[in-house]
C-alpha cells in the first residue's frame, strides 16, 4: 500500500503542476491581449496628434514669413514697374511733347516700342532669374530701370527718348513674370492664387497714387533749371534705384536655396519649406533648361489664336491713337489751342 500510494501521488502531482502552469499562461496571455492594444493604440494616437499639431503650427509660421518677405517686395517692385513705365503718359500732358518734338506718330512709337522690347525679353529675363538668383537679378534690374528712368529726365530729342524706351522695356521685361514665377515656387497650388490676387491689388493701389504724385512733381516746374516733366522722371527713377539696392537684402531666394536669404528662415523651416512643395507637386529642383520644352507650347492652336487677337487689337489701338492725335493737332492748330489735351484724353477740346 505505501508503494501504491506513493505511486499514485507521484502520478497526480505532475498533472496538477501542468494544469496550474497552463492556467497561468492562459491568464497571462489574456491579460496581455487586453492591455497591449489599448496601450499601443493610445500612445500612437497621442503621438500622431502631437506631430500634426506641431507641423501645422510650423507651416503657418512659414507661410506668414514668406508672405511678409516675398509678397511685400514683389508688390512694390511690380508697382514701380508700372509707375516708371507710365510716367511718360503723365508727362505727355505737359510741355514734354513740344520740348522733344514728339509730333505725329513719334509719341505712339515711343509707347509701342516699349511694349515690343518688353515682350521680346520676358522669357530670357525669367530664365536669368533662375540662373543668377532672385537677389542678384531683381535688385540689378530694378536699379537698372530706375537709372534709365532718371536718364530720361535729361533727354534732348525724341530719338533719345525712343532709344531709352527700348532699354526701359528690356530692363522691366523680367519683373512681373519673374516675380510670378518666384512666388509660385514658394507656395502650394492651393495657396498661389490668393498671393497673385494680393500682388494685383497692391499694384492697383500704388498705381492709383501715381497720377497724384506726378501732379505734385509737375509743380516743381522751373526748380533747378528743370521742367516739371523732367522732375517726374528724375524723382521716380531715384526711388526705384534706392529700392533696387534694398531689394538685394529684402527679397528671398528659391526654396532650395532659402539659407542664402538674408535673415529669413532657420534650418528646420528651410527643410520644411522644401518638403511641403515637394509633397505638393514634386518640382523643387528645377529641370535643366531646354528650348524644345519651351517651344512645345507654341504648337497649341489656342495660343496662336490668342496671339493673333492680341496683335490685331494692339495694332488697332495704335492706329486709332495715331488718327485721333493727328486729327486733334490739325483742329487745334486751326483753333489756336494747345494739342496736349487731345493726346491725353483722345477727344477734341471745345
């Protein structure tokens, strides 16, 4: 019997130990299955929310910085572009036409030749902004067209005026398309249109004051031995030269070269600016220039029709202005009146 009892006890003990170990393992597995998903899921969600919040805050700060640095100077430069090119219109109602003998179609040629030069050099100037960098290119071109505007104050004949208008068109050709391109590289596709609207609104506001400023400058007639219209060109050209120098430190470079801009973005913000544009459309790094890629758009029939309508409309306005000016000059000579009003308003004064 003792042997039998010992044998029975020896058989039962391992069985009980095996069942206890199975129960403990199951309990441990059960507890792990309940706890681990909750802990893991909760920590991931909290971490993801924290990352999204910090990234959104960084993006808002970045966009605000770009708005203050890029959009402001872009609006100022485009406004100067319009003001300096339009000084001749305000000066045409003064003694400029008689002083430079801009009779007949000479004044119309001075206006027309500026547009031709501007259109012809828009593409090369825009490409140059990528080659030389926005800081060097836009500061140089702004200073250049300011200097040309100042030189216009000292012309002695209509030939010199037309020659300077050609140079002015060349210098101003890359301002608007180049700045539009620069803005498009810094903003996502959903952000660009609002910035372009800001740009246009700023131009309209500044341009609205141009006539008032020229009116005041015309009252300097005779000061320093200069007529009023010469003061218009001199002062506005000087303003452009000064802002051209300031532009070198104010304007920003392309996103991939943001660290070269003066007191603009830190390292983290510059890297984030590149990532957000790359994520939006994947064109941070500019493709190598190819003339074939540019000319491929000329095959679009719609663009050909648009160009034809533009040329026809511009030529019609040129002919209309020429006929109105010639008719007004003839009538005013017969009546003994000044022809300046007809050139500006396009109607015969009574």
